[in-house]
C-alpha cells in the first residue's frame, strides 16, 4: 500500500507542525494586509490543530483482556488486570513525564494520587475499592509511555455486561472517540451479548470507527485461527447488516452503500498477553508470533490516514482559501493605488453596492435553507406520529414473547422476580425501538442536508463570480505577461477545485455528505462517511457535534430511562392465569407510555434538531462569506483613504508584496501535495 506523508504518528505530527507553521506565516501576511477575517479564520484552525489528539476506547465484555491489550500497547503493566472482573470506572491513559493519577469524582471534586494506589480507586478487587469506585467518574493515568507521547489517549472501559450502569458509562464514551477497539475472545467468538451490543447499543454511524480484536488466538493452530476469524467476521457482517436494515431499510441507497463497505471490516486475531511479555523482554520473535504488530500498524494507519483524511483537510482548505484572499488583496492594492482618485471612487461605490447585493442574495439563500429545514421536518411528521405506537408495539411483542412456564411464577416471591424480569425485557425492547427510530431520523436529516448542500453549490459559484467581479473592477486591462499575482492565483486555483466555501460546498458536490466533505461524509451512504461516521465529519466541517449525539441519545432516552415498572406493583398479580397476567401487564405498560408521551414531546425535540443542523450550516456559510466580504470592504475603504492622501505603492512595498507572493506559492504547492494524498486515501477507501 502506498505510504502517505501522514501515515504514521510521527509523520502525522510532522505534517501538523508543517501546516501550523504555514498557517502562522499566512496569518502574519494577513495581519500585515489588515485582512481581519482571514486572521480570525486562521486562528480558529490553529486552535483546532493545537488541540488535535487521538482518542481510542477499548470496549468489550468483562474478562476479554481489554486492560491487557492496553498494557501491550503501552508496553507496561499500567492498568490493573486480574482473573475476576476488574475495571469499575472509565480509565484514561495519557502522556506525562511524571507518573501520577488524577481521580475525578462524581461530585466534581478531584484528587491526585500515586500510580501504585490506582487499584484502590478503580477496581472491584476488594469490597473497599469497589465502594470507592462507585464514587469515581473517571481516572486519568498520566504516564511516560511512548505510545501516548504521540498524542494518543487510551480509554479503558468497564465490562459491557458487568452491570447496566457500567454498560451505560461505556456507551456514553463512544460518540466522543476517534476509534473503538472491541475485544473478543477466540474461545467464545462473537457472543450473543456482543451481537446485541453492535445491533442495539452502538449508533449506526459509529460502526465504521470500530476495530475488532480477537484475543487468545495463539491457543489455536493457523488453520483453526483463520476459521475462527472468518466465522467472527461473518457474524459481525450479518449483525451490522441487520442493524443497517432497521435503520435505512433494505434496498435503500444508504443501505446498499453501507453494504459495500462491509468488505472493509477491520478484524485482528492476536495474543495481547504474549505481546506484552515480548515487549517487556525485548523478544522480537515472540512479538511477531503474537500477531500484535499487524494490529498496531493498522490502528496507527486508521487514526492517522483515515481520520487524517478528514481532519487535515481543514488546515489545507484554510491555507488555500486564505492564500487566494491574500493574492487578491495584493493585486487589488497594487491596481487600486495606480488609479486616478476619481476613477477609484466611482469603482469603490460600485463595489460597495455589489457587496450589499451579495449579502442580500445570501439572505435569500438563508430563507431557502429555512424552507428546506421546514420541509425536512414535515416529511418526518409521519414517522414522528408513529413513534409512540411503535413503542407500544415493541412492548407488546416483548410481553408476548416472554416465557412463563406456569402460573406458579405469578405467586409469592416468584411474582416479584417475574415482574422485574418482564419489566426489564419491556424496557430493553422500548430502548431498542427508540434508538432505531432516532437513527432513522438522523439518517433523514443527513440526506436532507446533503440535498441542500448540493443545491447551494449554485450559490457558491455565483458568490465567487461576484467577488471576482469586484476584483476585476480595479484591474487595468493590458497586454504582456501575467503579473506575479496572476501567477500565484493560477498556482492556487489549479490545486483547488473549490476554495473558501469550496471547502464546504464543492466537497459536497464531489461526493457530498454521501462521501467527501473536507475529506469526510456524514452518512453511511458514502465513502469516507462509511469509514469515519457523522461526528468526525462535523468536527472537520467545524459544525458542532452535539446534534446527532443528542438526537440519538437524548430524545426519548430520558423518558425510557424513567420506565421502572413500579406501576405494575399490586395491579396484576391478583390474576392467576398467564394470559390474563400478560394482558394486565400490557395495560399497565400502555398507561405508562401515555404518561411518558405527555412528559417527552418527541415532535418538538425532532424539530429543534432539524433546525439546529440547518442553522449550523447557515452559520458556517455566513462566517465564510463574511470573512471575504468584510475584508474586501475594509481594504477598499482603507485604499480610499490612502488615495485621498496621494499614496502609492513604492518600490519597497512592491518588493514586499512580491516576496509574500513567492512564499505563498511555496506554501500552496506543499498544501497541494498533501491534498492529492488526501484524495488518494479517500479513493482507496471507496475502492475498498
């Protein structure tokens, strides 16, 4: 596979450093040229680059070797392991020269402890430590390990089926991470609980960020090991396709695109225990036999290349956009100050009118975006109307399928156990149905956003034609060779299919929210989207991540969480016959659903999510366009003042502009090289 200049942690960090340096240089130029919009946009990207880190969560059933896998990555016994379920909290491992642990308690208090005291705070090894662990929200281990020195934070999670509270803690982490490693055992491959986790707990758009690890593979010979991995891959494929059918509908465009991506499931058989021993002993032969290096390399490539193809497009797009604006500003300054004052003033007034016209046109587009948001909501109304009836049907199905062997299970102490078990079955069924419904809502919003972005490509073209028109007002038509500014514009433009807003719109148009937008996509209907999920794309776009997470995890979830079953006490156990009992149980459940419906307005909640998504798009459009319009307006006003004072571009300033354009040329050539590699990564993922 062809290497890119960001296909390892070291190379990725160097690429980020290089881009940061180039952006700072462009910022310096922009500040000198008084392009405040450019400076502000660059500052936003520099902040994102400075905060750019990798986060990897390790998930799985208890006693699958999650902590051992992390210790193998870290090459040290950092996290506690034992023969019984151990981890009772979320544990993070990050880099620090000085080892220590920061404990964050549920009440918001923090405490720093020595690393050898970690077991006393985060494990179930003793009754005392388990009691303390219940009060701990998160433990962050700061440790001088090389793996984390690369900007990687490793997150160890409690066992998924240890208890419900710990499972919920683990699930809350998934939307916030770059990759999840799901750990299974070769001896019990892809259990029913693991299947249920993928089908009913993980948001569909997060599945592309899951790598699967099968531990204990060294206990089998090569043929058996391959058979085990093949069986697991087949089961995973069937499981996630089942989920995709529920979310998108079999035969839909999104489902078919998702199905094509399943050939790229990442699954690795290895021995974490053997790998850890090999690293500690410095035994390369043992390490190779553990199969761990293949997994490590794949994880590193996944984080740097797959994720990098999304994230690096942000600074690349900003470099190209800001460079274009600098070149145009330099050209405008040189041309304007060569004009007669009367001619400039006439052109100035024309330019101001055109800027206001563009702003008015933008407002017209915003009205159309609002109309698209309203139309999206109206199209969702039938599904919204069906939400509570579908919850009732899911509950009825769970009750009907619950097996009660005899009426004795409805008497005495057994009655309470039966009620609790059936209540749990109903709650699980409602939760699954609710999540499936919300994910379908999310997919519908994704599609609507994709369509709106495609439509907006027209506005993008008009916007750039109009801003080029303003530029051309001040260009003297003459023969001869192109100026330095013309050459620089050509260099940047040739490396850029769309710049500025092209970072938003032309990305949509090339592959859109169905493929590549700043290197990514928002739904599983496309290339990068299928690999990276919604959250990472929105991060790349600079649109806040909260709406898809809130949409799936928030609406309805609070109401479902109140579903305790206490309403059934004393109401149904006077009936001895099983059918009458189930009928009474259904009545009680439906009464509870009516109460939940009154307390949780699904319709308004979905409307707010639709509006939030489209408003975020409008905000991004306004910021990008206003940066350009505002800078142009301010520069022309400043030039008007200078012309009134009979200023002109002297030889020294002309040399400064020439040097600036030369440096911009080099920066844009470097950015173009990275941009081509990003395109290569995306096309490779699409081919997979």
